[in-house]
C-alpha cells in the first residue's frame, strides 16, 4: 500500500470532537486571524452573512453556532490571509501549475489582481481593470452571439445573478447554464411536470410536524450538516428516519451535537436512521416501486377487512391525475424484478413501507444520488408517486425536499439564470428594458460541452465555479477547452479552470460574499435563496483581502458596459453604487415573488416565495398532481451494451471537500487519509477479481463507443458497498463519464451510475 494512503475503520458519529478538530485545523492552515474566526458567530444569522457553502435553510431562531464543519471550512477558505499577486505568476508557468492538485491550487490563497494569460511566456500577467474589460468587450462584440456561453456558479447572489442574466440576454442569447444543470435539473424537470413547481415543498416548520422521514441518495453529514440539528430533534421525539442509500454514511447513522457540552463530554450519540437499506446504485426507481407495491398490498388488506383505507382515496380523487395507469403498472411489476434492480430483499422494502403506511405526515429528502442518473427525472417522479398515494404533499409535516448544494443555486434560477426561455419573463424584460430578448432555447451544461467539443463556442464567460473540473469527460473536454478562442473567469481563488484555458484567457478576481463590499452609497448587502425557497439578506463583515478587488456586480457591469450598446433603461453604474436598486429592478420583474424585497430581505428565517403546490394548487397541464408510469426499472439503459464483467460506478464526495473545492485529501467518515486516488469495492467483488486492499487498478468505461475512457492508478479500498457496485471520488472519476451519458429529459450528467471494468496494475509497495 502507498505510504501516503492510510485506511482505518470509521465508526465516529457526525459532529463531535472530530468536527471541532477539523474546524480548528482549517482555521490554522488558512492563517485566519482571530478577529475573522469570530465571523463564524455571524454565519447564517439574520443580522450576519449567508454561508457560502451549502444552501440548507437558515432558521429564524438560530443556534448560538449556526454553522457546521463544512460551512466553517468554506468561511476559512474565503477569509484566508493567504494571497496570490502578480509575483506568484512570475515564479510559475501555467504549464507547471497544470501538474498541481486541486487542493494545491486553491490552497495558494485569494487572487488579488486581474490577470491576462501571455502566450509568449506561458504566464499570467497583471492587467488593469479598464484594459481587461475593453479587450474582453471588443472580442465579445466580434463573436457569433448565439454561440457565446455565460456560465454561473451557484454561489453568485440574487443581485449578481439578475444582472448576469440581463447581460447575456441583452448580448443576444439564453446560453445560461449553471450548477443546476449538473445536479438538480432532474428535480426541476420532474417536479414541474408532476406538481407544477420545480422546487421542493418542505420548510423547517415541517420538521416539527412530521412523523416520518425518508432519505434517498443524500449524504447529510457532508453536504448539509446543519440539517443534523433538525434530524436530532425529530429523532428525540421518536420520529422514524428511513434511509435508502448505497453507502452507510456516518451522518445518517449517528450524530453527536458539537453545541451540546453534555453530549461532547459524555460521548452521547443520537442514532439517526431507524432503518438503513443499502440500495444498489441506480436501484432507486425499483425500490420506490417496491414501496408503492407494498402500499397497495396493505390497502388491499385493509379494504378486504373493512378497515380504513391505506391509500388516501379522497386526496387522489380530488387532487391527482393518472392514478389508474400508475396502479396498473405497479400491480403488473414483479417482486423478482424489483429485488433484482434494487438490490434489496422484498422483506426490507416491506418493512420500510409498513412505517410509511402507519405515518400520517411523511417527508422525503433526496440529493444527487437520485438526480444524476440516466433516468434521474424518473427517480424524482417516482418519489412524487409515493407521496401522492397517501396525500403527503401540501399538508404540515409532509412534502418533498430536494437538498440543494451551492448556497444560491436555487435562487439563480428564480431571477432568470436559465437556458429555457419559457421559464424567464422575457416579455416583462422587454417592457422593462426596451430590448428584444432572445427567444431561442439556450445551451445547458451538456449542450455547451458538446458545442465546445465541436469547436463551435467562440467565448466562454464564467461567473464563479470551476467548470472544466466539474464537467464530465475530463480528458476530451480539456483538450477541446484549450481551443476556445476566449475564456473569462470571475473567481476568488486559483483553480483548474485557470490553468486549463482558452487561447486568450482572463482571470477577474472578485470580493467574496463574506467581505465588506463598499460602494458609492456605502457598505452593500446581497441576498440568496435557500433550499426551502426562503430569501435571506447577507452582510459582508470581513475586511477585503485586497483593495484591488471588484465586486461581482461591478465586474458584471464592467463587462456589460464594454460589450453592449448603451441602453437608457439600464444604469449599470447606479446598480453598482447601490444594490438596493438592483433589488428594486428584481421586484419589478418578479412582483409576486419579491414584493417589498428591500424591506423583507432581513426577515428572520427569510421570506418564502409563493409555492402553489404547497397549497395544493397544481400548475400542471391537467390542473392536478400527476401520477406517472416509470419507463423502466433499469436506471441506466446504456448498461445493456456493457462488458458482462463490468461493475457499476457511482461518484461520491469526501468529508474534505465541497463540490470541486478540495480542503484536504482526507475523508475521516470513510476512514481514508492521505489520498483521493482510491476505489471502494465490496469484499466479494474483490475476491472474484483476485484483488486485495491496497492493490492498484485502472478503471475503464465499459459503455464507451466513441472514445476510450479510463482513470489510472487507483488503490482498492474494501468497503461496505452493495455487490456489483464500486465508488470513487468526484471529480477524479469524471474522465469516465461520457458527455452523452446524461439524464433523459434534464441532461444532468449521470455520474451516479456508469459501468466500468476494473483492471489490475502492478501492486503498490507495502
């Protein structure tokens, strides 16, 4: 085994002393001054700043420490005193930086000056802001406008996002892919189709009224740890939590509250899941079909015995459409097929269904374990089917809750970051700003990747993010990326998107959300939307790391003024001088959502946008909630062409990362330290292939027909994982995911299910 990699059994709870140690370590590593570490006391508070990590809901009555380990890491990462100036690039060529790891690149600190790549020296050189804007604007004016891409990361505020979508549309296209295209677009499509809104229906208040929670494909301990407080509270009052997930994630097993002195000193753990079923990767549709089948069976028994019906027939008759076809499909589906595809025995599914049938108000929580599949949209609509059977949408304590990632990824869509013209108020924008908005459907993330591979994108502008690292098909995409005529990246830190760049490349460093943003009218505030559709204000509180930085709104305005023809209806400078004026514009565009925006943004707990489905008003074609019939129990139709020896790979994130940001190479919840170059395998699969822990293997995509795809040099880690499945880290395994391997109907890259062949290499030294 490599000296760098250490494997041990991970049995600790989420939270606890391990979390405290991780927070202390990153504050020290990032040289965060004591005064800035105190910022954590203002994190997610009504009078403070919104976390730049996940988008979990922010309570009206917060805990004294309303931050989690992941959020503290994100704050330390942004408020680090480490900086990168022009002198850094005097010492390093871009080609050299390509060999650095993701962690090493971002760990250099905050970018402080605008940069332009110099082809002659292969180095980034400082460029003044005015020159950068002018050169970028001149180039964009000469491009074919329908082919330029305006990508945005889910961290950008509502104000920045609104300005950015207006820039793109006034420029001439709807090419506004964002983080949603890579994660929860399957949610947006599936929920819009079935309940008439593209977001979840649950709020924090529902946790107080629920009597059962189901979890599917979501790792709460890493991706949304603050939710553990709500889960602990429901468990303390005896509410069952049933989890269906391929891996036994520590946050869904047990939790020690770091804010409780008694728990910290006594080592008390709160068990989270009352049932934990390790569904086969991609087996979710089959498992949910089994739950529905068991519900019908219990209803048949009740009806035959003259007891109260299990199915909510009154709700179904009044509020739903398509029930008969769905019922027929469920009854026709065999338990053999359900067990085969789900990887679960019938008895386990019936055990879970029994709790569901006895519960009056059920919530379902899910993450990308459901959405990032070829049939990801179907997975979401199947969850809706399950909830509709017992009327579990539109009543207290019940509903569907997609757990979003980036801190404002949901909010961006609310204010117009969408490639779908039908979802943007184009007529209102035309009236408001006196221009003709483009009506052609824009590019999704997958569309943009395909256009880049085809050499059709003349310029790619990114508001945040690390696009080239986040997308699938890494090797092919990086080669094509280098041929882009222009890449522009608005960033806080150095990442791979800067070292893999176009023929002309600009890096524009911006203020972080946590930093004081002082403009003409004084210090500014911004706003975000959380996973439960509540809007919150956020005040920057840290001293900016450099006085050479511009804010996101200022950079967007600079690009707009350099690129677009003057428009008397848009005063970009006034917006930059006072963000309240941007919010007034947002309110004018979206009056039903943002009425009295500037006054309401400081409401403790946020103000919620109207959600018709939560009131049992269904904005669907039929005017009712839609039951849908699944196309197939097989979540990955591409597997039919795979090698018979293939295993099903799904990608995971570690405790030491948030999306593409790698804080460390450790994953304490899985007992892995020192390396991310690992593949998790079941002992039975290892035995069949003659592998031992520590052996070095390559993974080859088993369904590639257009190009070979592989990831080399991964060490085998024996793990409790369903047979026939393997897991590896994102984004390291992205080269194995073809661009065309995406969700039907939403084009989300299907990273949670791809067939791979494992081939042995020379064993690592022991």
